[in-house]
């Protein structure tokens, strides 16, 4: 809700140049991801030990208070520090994924996590529209306060509406207590799991590399008339495709295998993004973005469902925390790299880069799956 007017809010603090506002807007936006990158594995481990419901309430209250105080900020440093503090608590969605993964039977984890993903995407589609409208009607400060109320309401919904089944630590693999070193060694000793987590970063780098320059690209191919409106349509098209297919991809992964569909979706995403470099109308770009959303829509729930299968129950929060950190790392690298490539070689080149990175991720995962799972299963079948 606050992203669309974050730079405008900074501009309201004083009579600053456009360059000053743009630079600070970038830092204020990124600092949340940097803090979340650092803290995600820590919160994942705490959730494994003390329960995820308590942490969800803690996160919602922490974010709610941070956002509420942003409404009282009088200079850019105060906003920067509050966005940093918000990043420390930015674990609500990953922790809810961990909670649902551990409370859900393995055979339907993909479908259930896909359903959760539709909630997240709906929020990301509605948030900017609602936030922009509220800012126009009530002003920036009041909008921050309204946003904080909705987040604190989330804490109350979790408090009274969620029942978490806690497990007791035991000596079996699924329920024993693991040290941080043992968790990291478990990831390293499972090559496909390690590759799936690395792909998390690569996908985010690819996806976010286009985000900061998409509005400029819309201006190039469509002109400046109603640029904000048409940029919004281009942004939202990916979300709509994502929304339509997330649950379906998760269900197919439950039935036929998560890794197989992850490989298919990565290649599909890379192929459908390539035409973005050649579009000459806004509607062609919207179609490309929609198809990207359709293919990327299943990648998050399928990844998490696979981790649900491969990581013992008592370490899943920490493993998902590392996975989330890698995603946030991609969120940090992607926009900077996309802007750099666009600056040197042109905006269309970013689509070549994005397409290549997604296809490379698919090939990387295909090679790991063939070497460590498919070939091993085939050899086992022949020997028996």
C-alpha cells in the first residue's frame, strides 16, 4: 500500500532535487530487504523452537508499530530507520508459509501453499491501488496509520483464528533438535534441495531486474500519455496470471512431482519472457507479462512444498528462513543489475538477460535432478 507514494513522501519532507529523492527512495526501499535477508534464518530457527504462531503475531505487531510511526516521520533518516526496523520484522509471509507447510500433510502441500500464494498475490495487486487512492484522499501520514491498523488486525486474526499443532522434540529424524551446523549440512548433503534454494535467488534476480525500468519501457513503446495507468496494467498483468495458476501448479506438483514442474515452469518463464525484448505495443507487453505470471505463479509454492518433503519437520522453519534470505538477496541484486544493464545496453537487453537467467536456472535444476534423483532411481529400478 505504501510503495507507490514512498518517493513522494520523501519529497514532502523538504524542497529536494529529483536526484536526491530518487537516491533516497532506492535506499529506503532496499533497506527493508537487506534487514530481512539478515534476519530470516534467525527467525526461522526461533520459529522451529518456540512455535510459528507466536512469531506471526510478533511480526504483525512489529510491522504495525513501524508503519504507524512512519506516519509521524519528519525527515528521511527517520523513515530510513523505521524501514530498517520494519525489515527486521518482515517475516510474516515466509513464516506463514512455514506454519502452513508444517501443519499440512505432505501429499497436498503444493495445493495448499498455492492457495496461500493467491492470498499474497491478491494483496500485492490490491495494495498499490488502495494505498494510492487513500493517499490522494487522506494524505500520506494518515495512510500510514490506516495501513498499520490493517496489519495489527492481522495479528488479532492469527491470535484468535489460528490453532498450531506443536510437536514434541524426540530422537527420530523428523522431530529431533538440530544445531545450525546440522541444518546447513543437511542442505549441502541434499544437492537438489541446495539447487532449489539457489534458484530462489536467481528467479528473484530475473523477476526484479525488470521491475524498476518497466515504467520507462512502457513510455518507450506507448508514449507518455497515461503512463502511470498503463504501467500499472503492465505490472498487474503478471500478478493476474500468477493468481490464476498458483493453486493449479501446486496441485499438479502434488500429483506428479515438484521438481519436474519446477523445471518446466523455469523453462516456460524464460521462453515467454524473451518476446518482451521485441514488443512494439503496450498490449503485447501486457500479454508477455501475463504469461510470465502464469509460469512464475507455481514456482514459490512448488519450492516450499519440496522443502516440506526434503527437510525434517523440526528444521523446516530454519531451512525456509535460508530460502527466504536468498529470495531477499535476489530482490536486492535484481533491480540494481537491471538498471545497470538498461543504462549501458538499453531496456530491451534486460529481457534477454532475464530470459537467459530463467532458462539457465531451469537447466541447472534439470542437471541436478537428472544426476541425483532420476539416474539414481533408474539404477535402483534396474538393480531390483
